[in-house]
C-alpha cells in the first residue's frame, strides 16, 4: 500500500462495497468509451434489483442507454444533462423515479447518501481538476472524510474496479434518481 493510500478514510457512509462486486466484469472496452452509459446501466440494474426484484440484462441496458446517452447529440463525450436525459427517457414508463442533476457533487452526493433509502449517484470526474480518470463517469455509493477533512468518494468505475476511491475535489457534475412525489 502506498503512503498516499494510507491517508484514505477507513469509515464510509453509504452502501457497502460488496454490493457492487458483481459489476467488476461490466468493463467499458469501447472506443471511444461509453462510460456514461455503463454507469447508468449499473445504476438502473441496481435499482431494479433492489427496488423491484428484477434482474435486467447488461446487454439490453447498455444498448438502450447508449442510444439515448452517447448517440443522441453530435458532440463527443457525455455531460450531466446527457445522463439525465437518457435516464429519464428510459424511465418514462416508470412513474416511481426521475433523474436529476447538479453541477457540484460535493454537498449533493453527501446529502443523497445520507438519506435512509439511498441510491448511488453518477459522478463525473474532470481532467482539468486533476483526475487520473480524466473526463469520466463513475457510480458513487459511499463517501468519507480523511483526517484532514478532505472528502472522498467510493465508486464503481467501469474499468474493472468496484471499490475505487477518488477525491471529491476531482469531480464535476452528478446525476441521480429521485423518487417521484405522489
């Protein structure tokens, strides 16, 4: 373990890492990458498994989400509004949830992961903020503060890690599913 890793927090708030181990094989090998679609696929798979007891297939989720997230607009890459649009399109027949977005993840992710019926949050990383992931999407399911008070996120990263740890300071934008008020 490197000295940098020894400063990582030990106590996390949110969902347990073991819940996301099954997604280590959900690896984004496409060029250009479709990390936004992968993260949304895991978000929906997790939601449908835990809320409805349904096991959606990876291929069906990825094919459907890629069409409405990565292939909708002419520019390369995905932004929070692309993920929000794609999730809301896929969920249009599900009256229980809708996708929301925010540009500054720090406080929003902590607020969302402190709720009793929490759902993981898609969070963007940014090259300009020093992220080794560069511009990428991860699915954050836990947070913690280190001894100096620096906020960290624990996430599925669609590169084969189900418990990646990254500083919140390297993130920009987040998208989550919220229960629709009835």
